[in-house]
C-alpha cells in the first residue's frame, strides 16, 4: 500500500540530491515560479545538491543554466542533466567510442553525441546508432533517414517519448508523436528512451552523487513521479504544474508520490505524516479527519489545507487498492471548514 511519508524538519535536509523538473516546477513556460529561486539557493545549506533534470534535448546544459540565471535562479551547467546527454551516454555504452551516429535533432543533441567521442554521419545506411530528438525543423526526410538507419541495423535512441510539449498555444505534438510515426513504419519503437519516466535519465542523475539519498520533484505524475517509483527513490509532487490536489486523489499506484507540496518551497518545509486508524478506516493529518464510510469518503475537521489533501489522498489511494473504491468520486464535506475547502 502506497503511503505518504512525514518529515519533521525541512524535507531537503533528509536528502543529498534534489532532482528538479523544470517546466511546472522551477518555471511555468517562461515565467519563474515565485518560490523557486529562494528554495534552490537554500538547498546547499541543507547539504542537498540540486540537479535540473529535463526531457528537453534542444538546449545544452550551458544554455539551460544561463536561462535559469536570467530568472535569478542559481544554476551551474554542471547541475543540469538533459535527455540529450543521456542519449549520447547510452549510445556510447552500447556501441563504443568512435561509433558512427546519425543525429536527427538539435545542435545540442549533436554536441552531446560528439562530446561522448562518437562520430557524426549523415549516411543512414552507414550509421551504427541513431540519436533522435524533436526540433521545430524536423522534416519527413529526417523521419525517413531514421527509419532507413534503424531498418539497416542501427541502435535507435530517442531523447523522450512525450506525446506533447507545452507551448503558449497549449499542448502540441511532441517527440513521442514523431517517434510514433517512425515506429509505425518500422513495427517497433526505440531501443533506448533516455527521458522520464524511463530509468536512464534517473540513473544518470543519481550518478552525480553515487550512494546519495535522492528525491525527485515534479509536477507530472505520469513522468516525474512514475520514473522515480521505477528506480526506487522518493518523490515530491507539486501543484504548480499540470495536476491539482483533487486530480491527485485518483492517481494509480505507479504515479503516487512520497510527499505532496503546493510548490518547490515544500522542500524547505516539514511534512506531517498521515496517521492511520485502520480499525475504522480513518486517517488523521493535522486537524483533518478523512473517513471511509461504505463507498464514500468524508472529510471533517479544520487546519492547514494541504493536510486535508494529504489525508484524502492517503485514504483514497488505499481504498482504491483494497476495496475497489472509485477514487473519482468527490469527497463528502462534513462541517463548514471542509465545505469551504472542497468547494474550490
């Protein structure tokens, strides 16, 4: 049974590495999230090293760090890990130094491949490996060359398989959409996927401090949190991106986090642990009580709003796993404070 943990003091103090997703956690599109800069600046004082982990392979670590500093967020290129770097490391590991690689992607992806001692080639038939990442200039010819190379025997590595990417115009086709087109022609997908929720990017991040305790901070349960669960590290789900607390109630087991927080600032806060009373199917957190009665969850009490959602998530997840409870059912408020919280 998935269970939210508690932290009696600042959460980051329990970890050596904080793996930070970018869009939705550190910034939203091009705007910094207000608490991000101060939180990240405070991490070294808690002996917790930040690692900015991104599926975006279109920018180099230097470019990412420069953009973060432009938002007054402290960042060094050595603290950035992109899926382009992981693709290049993966191809070198499989093919060896000097292998010929066809790159269909950004200049940053090409640079990462060369930095690993691999040889660039434009000939799909001669390629031993393929590094694929979406750019706004990706063409049918690029997809065709990747198809030819892989069909000829090249190892195909993709930066990610995200179906969409966020834009000011809303979600638009992402790398995964292009990968799907190639896979339809080949009859199979990539041999290696670098980005979240796949394990390679997490393994590369953990290698920044071997043996260190790590926590993943993300806003996407199906990417950031699921990947953390796959590699067995703790995670913090924040509500500054794509998911609300109400939607979190229905998360499947593989997407459930270890902690909940309104924003990245939750790394600097203590986290109360929900307390179970299994005899009566009741969970208490702060001043809130969530109770399972038949096929309904009732919320009563009062206190810090996030504690209510901690209690509700814990009980909703457990009930869904053990009793077949429908986690999409809205909780029933009992009392004025609960009515006000659940009305939002």
